[in-house]
């Protein structure tokens, strides 16, 4: 580029100002919803670049997080009900084993076994390149086929914490007098487990699952990179490798706001789960 073009870009990005002034301008722009311009995708805005990738991440993480949480809670409740049995030992071992494996290593194993050796799933991407879809449902089916492996990896990685915390909380709840009284009155075991034992521990369980969301986002960077999934996690990796600082800052800012919003929603759900904390 010419010297004039270089100076124009320096002035446009505010790089000719002192650092403290650049920081103040950045805060003002963020408060107005302006996250700046991407270096790589110039002249596209950071907000536009992130929003084009966000649907893929919401689809991948939303389903994976929900399925992992439900499976973990159900398996943890049954493990507490059958505490000390082979099923309990197997569930605890599964939780520790899947949680101790690095998610990028687990992704590469699944990619090699089910993608390369068996050929059951695509190796990368979210859609088949050059594919012409006759309908929306055919496109959705192709998207689901590409998402099977990364979703499975994320579910296995996330199922351990809710399983263990549910097992611990429900195991303590089963020793409470009101639970024993329900069992003595002949209440069906499934109702005792899910209504009398699991429901009272829903508050701390909800808090933990909300905190888990932050780890979900962190794992998405590795998972989307391994499977070349075109989401925000992959975008963060690309931005780091290309030193696209506005894009990195914008992605982290949106992720932080999303996690805070999720925790705020959980606080609102408390009023539904426990009448004692409802606003009058």
C-alpha cells in the first residue's frame, strides 16, 4: 500500500492516538454497539462478522449443552438412588474419564475413528461444499450429519460435572426425613427420586449448570477448530492466528455478555423453582 493509504488506515483505526485515548474511544464505541472493524475482513464490522458465525455456534452448543445437562442429571439421580452398585461405579468412572480427557484430543480420536476409519460422518465443515439443497429440511439434515461428531464430543465432555453434582446432592437428599417418610408411605420410587429428592436440590444444581456454560464456550474453541466448524470458536482461533485484535476483543465481549445473561436468567428461574425467593 502507499504511504497515504497506510496513514489513512492508521487514522481510521485510531492508532495515531495515545493508548489511554484509544481505550476511552473503545469503551465509548462498545457502549454504542460499535465493536470496530475487522482487520482480516476489512471493511466489514466485527459485529457483522461474529453474527454470521453465531448461528452455527448457537446450534452446536445449545443442543450439546442441553442434552449433556439432561443426561447428566438423570444419570446422576439414578446413580444416587443406586449408590454403591455397579451402575453407580460405572457412572462415576464415566464422569471422571470423560472429564479428564482433553476435549481437542477426544475430538481428534472421534474424527479419526468415525470419520477416517469407519467413514460414518463428514470430516469437517457444517455443510457439504457445492451441495444444492432442494428444501430447507434437506439442508438441515446435512447440517445435522456434520454436527453429529462435534456434538457427541461436547456432550461427553460436559456430562460429567452435572452427573457428579446431581449424584452428590440427591444422595444427601435421600437421607432426609421427608424422603424417608415418602418411601414409607409407599410412594412410587420414581416419584420419590424425581419429585421429592431431585426437586429440592434444583437451586444449587441450576447455579452450577449456569457456571458450566462458561466452560462450554471455552471448549467450543477447541472443538470447532478440530472439526473446522464455522462458528465463533473457530473464528476466535482464526483471529488469534491473524492477530485480528478488534475481532478477538469483540468475540470475547459478546461471549462474556452471553454468560452473564445466562446467569441472570438462572436467577430469574429461581423464583419459579423455589417460591421462597419469589418477588412480591
